[in-house]
């Protein structure tokens, strides 16, 4: 037996596991999908908790992009919302991203001090499972949550990752974790269409992000980890840059 895995939710849950677990942050719609997509294109990403913190950090970086949302709204002065589709359309990939979101970036920052902090979306499930297996004895997979709810897309992402670890010899720490795995192990990415987050994307005219998430499953071999305030690629490499992009020396 390699160890144990547990599923939980919401930013405050990180405090329960920070002392003796490696933590995986899951916020499929859309924070972790945006972060992982940006990193797959070779972009640097700095997650922060507030827009004020974002502006302070941006002032120390060269040509930063302010990306994200708070309460579903793009903060004043930001360049983009937390959209993986908008990130893929960026013309230049040398510009670092300062990223904020209502729950995902807060959960990331709350997880600081754990054995390690990883980021997962549908795109890199196998890569992270393969990297973590055998490296950590206790793993906590935490959904970010939205408006006090553990949304179905995050339940699915957490369950799919936990299932891969269980298949590789890990043991669920709780009956609740077993329940999430059992509920979602045979689900399809299409099932997120029925969730409240998908409803919000349709209602707000952002269905392109929903389609992007559904059609990009396990297509990246990247393992991002939060190290000293910046997302670092601890395994895998950037796979491509946006069309028409160029880097600066």
C-alpha cells in the first residue's frame, strides 16, 4: 500500500491537511484550467488572493498580464477573465500572468506550507497522478468550490484523480472519498453540461470555455506546483505557444 488519498472542498479545507499531506487544487471551471493552459504554452503564472495584491505584484514584473475574476466579475484594470480560450488566443507568451480567482487562487495560497501544492484540471489528470504516485504518503485532493457548493466538475476532477491513485495502490481515507470515486468513476466530461457552473457560462455568453473544457481531457503531460509564489513545471514541458506568438530575450 502506497498511502492514502482524501477528497475535500473549499479554500478553508487546506488548513486541515497542510501539515501532513501533499495538496492538489482542483477548480475546473475555470481557474485551474486557465492556469494549466497558460503554463502549457510556456507562460509564467503567479497566483494571488486579491486584486490589490495583483497590482502590487504586477508592478515588479515586466509586461505582466492581469488575469482572473472575483465574484464572477473581471476586476477593474485587469486584461482578461479566467478564460482558457482567451489565454490560448494571446499573441505573446513571454508576458507573465498575475492570476486571481474567487476560490481557486485562495485555495492555492491557503495550501502553502503543505508537503507540496499541485494544480489539476481535466487536462493533466494522468500526468499528475503518475508524478505523485509513490512520492507522497498522504494526498489531499481539494475542490475550490463555488458559492458554497462543491460543484460537479470539481467533484469529477477530484474523483478521477483519486481513482487513478487508488488503482495505483492508494487507499481512500474516508467513506466520503469512496463515495465520490464511486459516483463519478464512469462519468464523461459531457456530464459537466448539467452543472450550475456550465449554466453560468451559457448564461454569461462564455460557452466557448465550456466547450474547451469538455473537449480537452488528459491531453497535457504537465505537472504544475506552487513554489515560492509562482507556478513551476515540476514535470513535463510546455507543448506549444499560441499562433503568431514570439518570445523576447
